[in-house]
């Protein structure tokens, strides 16, 4: 899987919605927690957080790389906890714009799949690349083209039910450990010791599956944790230590690279979010919550 820095886009037109959002502190009282439905299809791709999603009478525990296919008129809602930063990509599209092949194909699919290391997951994350590289007046048409490819992969997706995907099991174990022990990890050596893996084996596995070195991934996750503390008014030097950084200079360099401002500046909206807000339609509420 290719590593990325979230672009946080929100592109809307009619019944189409393409949205990548990340909340350092999830809003548990938001409209997303109220059962609701749409006239359109929805794809919900879960990147990080701690929660469940309810579709009709079914409840699904969310894992990084989970995807939900929500059909028109079906009530759904999210239950997310405040314990972890919450990130997702949501795509909404009208049924009337689908060809008969797509309609028939989607009618045979389940509501929930785990697609993190599949072509489905890769193509969804590719939307970030499109958003950062395509000129504004071509974003929507590019996203619609990408949607057809994503739907094609979903229709042809065959989940691995044999339990034979050992590499996927390994990387899931590694990522889960990092998520639950993030601030205590101070070196590659200590992480390898906890996981009972050699440095070469862990580095090769992580880079192959995630597209980034394991320590860079950890520094990124620590920055997300620090930003949530800063947002609560914690001083930068304190947030640095509580997020698990050993020195302020390393924290400062990584933080400014990701968020484009110093930890002390207190800007809680990324430039990409501000740009995306300008792309919203003049009636942003017509589409409703995720």
C-alpha cells in the first residue's frame, strides 16, 4: 500500500460527493451518529479510529482498510469513540448514473469488506494523489473516472476466506501494536524486541505493505497525537513529550512538514482543507451527513 499524507478534500456536485476527512478529536454528537439514509449509493472507507458502523440491522466493527457499501434508502449511522483520531474517505454517487453492468454487479456484493491491501483500497487512496496533482476544474471529472475503476474492483473483489494471507496477518499485528503502544516506542530496536522480529524482517515487511519505513510511520502517528493535544491547549513542549517524541527538534521538523505550520502557531485547519471548502456547492447540506 502506498503511504500518503491525507489531503482532506471535499468535492461535491449534485448527488456526487468525494470527501476525505480527518478529525483529531471525533465529534461524537455529530449528525453522523443519527440514523439516516440517502437517495444515492455510498462507499465508506475507514482509515483510522475506534468505532462501529450500523447499516440496516447489521453492526460492523471498523478496522483500518474496511469498506462499507451502503445502498440507496438504507438507514445507517456511525458510532465513533473519542479515544483515537478518526479518518475516512466517503464517496457518494447516484444510482441513475450507473450502467446496468454496475447495478447488477453491486447488487450481488455484501455490505462490508476488508480491502486494505487490495486494488480497491489502493485506488481509493489514489484519490489523494489526484486531488494534489489535478487542476481544480478537472477534479470532479477525474474523480468520476476513478470511481468507475473503484467500482470495477469492488465488483470483482474476492475476499480471502482461507486465512492463508500470512503477510496481511503480520502487518495487521504490527500496526495494531503500534497503535496501542505508540508513545512508548522510542526506537526500531525496542519495537522489534516487543514483536519478536528482526530489524531487517520488520523493515522489509512494513515498507512492502505500507510503502513507508516503520519509524517514519510512527513519527507521523505521534504528530497526529501531538496535534490533538495542542488543539486542547497543551503547550508544544509538553505535547511533544506526551506524544512520545524524545526531542523537540525531531518533533518540530516532522510536524511542520505535515501540517505546514509550527506547533506553536495554532492553525487547526490544513491549507488543503481550506482550499477544498471553496469547492463545495452553494448548498452543502443538500447531500446530508456521511
